[in-house]
């Protein structure tokens, strides 16, 4: 059974940084494409960044140049480094694992950007 556990969220001031982590278990992590999504209140869940099993990355325009996704297959963990955070980045951030069109989700971690 796939289990994804996010951590690293919190309250940060505008312009600050956070690093989110997602630890995976129950899967052969290196085979999976991984991604980070966000969902703000009243909004649909949307993709911020993805990293394939081959380490190809993709970013939403709104986070390009500010967020960096990476993975450590030895630790079964995917990261999202978030710099220059803005109030509009406030959301619950979810980790996603995909293989053969089967999606698995973590429980989410809250990120709040406010002064």
C-alpha cells in the first residue's frame, strides 16, 4: 500500500523560504513520477511541479524560478524547495505519486505566507 507523508509546511513571511518533504513507502520509489500540487480554499487542486522517474522536471509558470523539485531515490523522498514565497502561495500542498496512470496522494501540509 502506497503511503506518502508530507512535512515542512508552516507560516512564513513574504519573501521567505520553505522546503517541503514527502516520504514514500510501500512502493519502488524510483519507478514513480512524483509531483507537488497545491489547493487553496475554494480552488481546484493544481500542479506546481513534477519530476519523472528519469529526473525530468516541469513547473507551473507561477512558480518557475522560485520553486525547485528534486528527489532522493535512496531516501524515497521528494522535495519542493520554495523561495521568494508570496501570499498567493498560501495553500495546502499535496504530494502525488503516479505510475501506470494510478495516482496516490499524501494528506497535505499547510503553507501560509503572511506578514
